[in-house]
C-alpha cells in the first residue's frame, strides 16, 4: 500500500515524465525537454542516450538543452548500461549490436549475433568497449526472444557464444542471472558467477543487481509467474546466497509497480500505480517507503513516469 506516504527527496537518478507527445527528462535540478515519446533513457556525458517509441524504436543522443545528435539508429527494444554508466548498448537489425561509450564519445560495433531479428540487450560488462593497452574491452549480453528464446554474448575479443540458459535477466561484472525453465505455471532461475552456478530458485525471477561490492550486493526478485497488469510482490535477496532479506507482499490495497531501479545499494526506486494514481516510490532495504515523486492521477493505460536504465 503506497497511499499516504511521506514525501522524500527527489530521485538521485535521471527520470522522465511524459507530457502529451513530449517528454521532460530530470537530472538533478536540470530539466531537458524532448519532442517525442521516450521509452528508455540512460545518462551519457552531459546528456542522455534515449530510445523513442516506434515500430521499430529509434535511439538518439540528446544534449542537456534538448538538441538531438546527428545519428539515428532503428533498434530493438530496450537499452543496457555498464555498471558505472559509461557505456550504453542497443541492438540493430540482423543481430547487430552497438555500444556508445563515453571514452571519446564513440559508437562501437560489436561482433554480429547469429540471428536476423533485433534482440533485447541485457547487460554491458564495462565502460570501455575498445581493446587497447589500458582496456580489456567489454562484452554485451542480448536475448533473442521469440518462440525459442536464446541468450547470446558478444565481446570485443571477437567472441560470440550462447549463454548457458535461454533467457538472461540480469548482469553486473562477473555475476549474471538467467531463467532456466519457463512454463505457463511459473519459472525457475539461476544466479551464477563467471557462469558457475551459485544458487537456484523457483520462487522468483531475478532482476537488477545492486551497485557496490559483491559481498554486500543484492538482487531484486519478481514473482516467478508473470501475469496480468503487472507485479504486486517484490523481494530483495542477497547476491551470494539468495537469502531473502526483505519482501513486500500483496494485499487488497497493494500497488502495482514498474521500472525497478537501484538508486544506491540500499534503496530501490519503483514506478507505482494504485487507486488511479501514479507515483515514484523509494523502497529501503530496511523496509522504509516514501515518495520520490508525488502521486499524480492518471489512466492505467498510460504510465507517466519513467526511470533511467541502470
């Protein structure tokens, strides 16, 4: 139940609100007005890499003053971001993968994946995707999707290989999570380090690993069975053991939540819908709850708020 929470500080991450056919991006005290419907965004330098809605979507860089970059890419849905935010990946047609990194404002072509569709990017291993004397390059994990889902890795080493599970759901550094079994009645997931299994669960789908050192890192758990308007339960688990540290469960007045993003290692931001009102709520791993963006009336057909990809 997210009604009547106290108002806390605004999000410390970038977030956006849709206003008709336009989007306003907030980054601290600075706002950027963008013409068009933004479906995903990630900070890059003084501006943002944004994905505009469409069939297919398009990706462009947007400066702090709203000026659009010269390049436009027709892409698959979603962005993936490196742990420190210095590289943003997206997919193009025929298994293509591109990475924009902040080192020299480069666009890097990763080795092509062996399928024709535009995949869904999941994770980027590091900020620098060009190998040289000071960099080992990076790797990008992409889900193919479709009736026979398959997860692939492409790296700046020139290596292209499939992941040991059909769907990857999270990745940070050497840690990655994937769905090993998906049926009409639920799913089972695995958490691995360097592809070596550390623990398994059929209680949750694992998403979004928190920032910080692995010894204190956490991972979000969504319901193992995804159905309906959106999830109404959320768990925080330890990264190394899979122990449930905190769990928000559904009740008659529970909110539905979207866009779960770690704000820092102890707080998660979620976009919530409850009783005809949308809000951005900050959840603490200590069980605390407060508004990061105050509730606003709106239809359940149109989500007005969006959090950056991280």
